[in-house]
C-alpha cells in the first residue's frame, strides 16, 4: 500500500517537473492526449461535444500502450452511455481498463441532462454482463480530475436509483488522488469490490467530496463503499450542506480487511462510517484502523453492521474528534444514538474481538431524543481507554438500558 502511495506522488512530481522543463519534447515522456482522439473541453453550461465515445477510445489506447492519458483543460461533457453490451447492461458511461493512468489539467468532466433521473456509473469496472464474472483489472491511477454531476440538470426526481462516480469492480493496485467529486445527487462517489471481492490495494487519498446529496428522493448515500483488502482512505474532505445528508448519508463504508481510515474530515452527514460484515461479501473481516479523523455529524460516528453468523476482529478507533448534533423536529428514525460507536444490525451468532476505542473526543452539542446522548450503544465489549465525552448526559452505553 505504501509503495502505491509513494509511486503516485513521485509520478505527479516527475511529470509536472518534466512538463515545466521541457514542453517541446513530449515524445520523451510516455503520455497520450485525449484531444488526439477527438475529446473536446467545449461545454459552456448549455451545449458542447458529447465526449463519451471519444474519451472511451482514448482510455482504451492509453491502456493498450501503457501510457498516461492527459485530459484537456476545461469542461468535458459526457451525455450518453457507452456502446458496449456491458455498458448498456450496467449503465456505464466509460469502462475502466488495466494499466491506466488518467491525469487532469484543470479538467472537469460534466454530466449532461441526458442522465436526468437515470442510473449511471461514470468510470466503471463492471465489465461483464454477469456480475459474478467481472474480470479483474489492475494498475489504475486517477489524479487531478473533477467530476461535476451537474445535479440541477440531472437529479433523482421520480425515484431512488443507483448513480455512481467511480465503481472499480474487482480492481487491484488503484490510486485515486487529488480529485474532486461535486454537485451531485448520487448514491456513491467511489465504490470498490463486488460480492466475494478479490479487489485489493486501493488507495483513496486527498480527494474532495462536495455536496453529493441534493434531493429528498435520495434516500441512501455512501460517499465511499470499500470492499477491497489491504486498502486505505486518507486525508479526504467530505462535505454536505443540505438537510437530507444530515438525515441519512454515510461518509465511508468498510466491508473488507486490513483497511486504514485516517485523517479525513467529514461534515454534514448522519454518520462518519460503517464497519460491515455482510453474508454476500465477507463473513469475517479484521485489522481495521480508524484514526485521526474529524467529523461533525448528526448521530454516532461509527456504526457496526454484522449479518447473522459473521464476525470482526482487531478494530482500533483512536484519536478521532467527533461532534454530534441532532436535528430539531425529526423522529428517532433520523435522530438516533450519538457518540462514538453504535450497533446498526443486531443479528444472531455474531462477535467482535479486540475492539478498542482510545483517546477519542466526543462532543454532543444537541440531543433531541431522550436516552441517545451516550458514548456507546453496542452489545460488544469495548476496551475503553481515555475517551472523553462532553455532553454524554445519558450515560456510557445505551445498549445496557
């Protein structure tokens, strides 16, 4: 994982320094330009080139040549699904490939009004008609791009529908960094792994996720859904300004083992994250570290979800700063347990071993429902080490009541 992050940082440093020093010898660096395939950054807010086919051709060629794809500066409109059978089946706009590096240059991918009230995946690893047969893809870097979902022209209007930014599928060795996902009404910004996933080594670092819930129709949003072993989510910013996000949105979901979640900032969500074992994915996960995150949310920071006959092991929750603030006028359906940890699913034959909460600060600034201002709400045994809860007027663990 460390090598992936270092290689990505070194790549960006070397690339930009080379461009500054030598812009007349582009053949010396292994890059291809999206504009060479017909991609035009000419969207003016009303009209522009639909770049779906052109950008897919550029992605395919960059992957084939194992070169870095450089996007043009400006607004790049996507206004149709991809043409492949896989794309039509899964509502992909663009298909991801192995050995693919996409680098932006003040490049902004904008979704057109064609996607109003429709499902979509902007960049997708769903590459087979049969979801159980998704082919593995590997060695992908996406950096310095903006995806603007353009919610004023395409939102969830008639019903809730899956709408996603990047869905990696069964991908290995992936870095998504220094990019912005904004202005959307979507179900997920970045998803990784599917079912009994073989996905691994995914790093999501230094990205911004801004206002991705913008309608009351959007009833289920998780900004990042990570089902990939040996991965990390770090130094990202998550921000929602509307009421709907505070009622139901989750920043991060963890569904696999050996994952670090650290130094993220999350504001305007109902919860910071889930740690989940689900029968259709992984019945057992272990080695999760949640450290140095800051969250300003409605309810508890971390929800534990365990399906029947599942277990978790070695979970460290350390040095996080959590502020909880219920919303006035809403029932317990939305104003639930506050604090650091709460059980979300209470099934039979489940267990968590070595669950540690250490040096966390919890501030409960407003509680609408009596009995919800607590440090914990869980049936699982916690090693409670030096956690400070300001405003926990209803006790340590509501589950015992």
